[in-house]
C-alpha cells in the first residue's frame, strides 16, 4: 500500500467535497483516480489551494465512487472520513474501506460478505 500522487497517465472521476462546503469556497476535493497503464483505480485527495495531491493505492485494489462523511464536531474542512467500496481484482471480492479524510490513512475495512460485481459507481442506501 502507499500514499503518493503520480499524475502521468491518470485521470480523475467522481469529485466529492465536504457537503458543508457546497456553494462555498473550498480547498479539498476527493476523486477516483484512474491510471491507464495499470488499469487500476485509486483514491486521490487534491488541495485546490496549494495544488498538492496525495493518493491511496494497494495492489489489485480498485477504489469505486468515494463518499465524504463529515465529522459532526469537526473544525476544519477535511475533518471527516472517505468511504468507498474497493474491488479486489485478484479474487473478485469487495470490501468497504474508510479513510481519514486528512491524510488517507485507512481507519477501517469491512468485508462485504457477498461479492459485489465490479462497477465504478458506489451504491448507498438509507436505513
């Protein structure tokens, strides 16, 4: 695994920001990052105010559409977590990962218990 931002042959999809900043100035955006040469998908955090980016990646892991969940007692724009389904191309399994929105450290992994077909979109349903 690693955190690193390589641009080269990549593109980004599914921009996500802290919903509290909709319609306001913001610095941080989160994306699904596709790398053409490996055909893998990573998670990227891009700081629009500084132009710096970091990415999370693991071998054979493909991050699907990310969702930002704000920390209700958070003080800064990136206080919260990013959640996304992650498809493992080595065994066709899927898990839910939760990252710290500040530095993309993995906070939790949850086995989906069933195989979720490969897709680029996340599916979120209310209880």
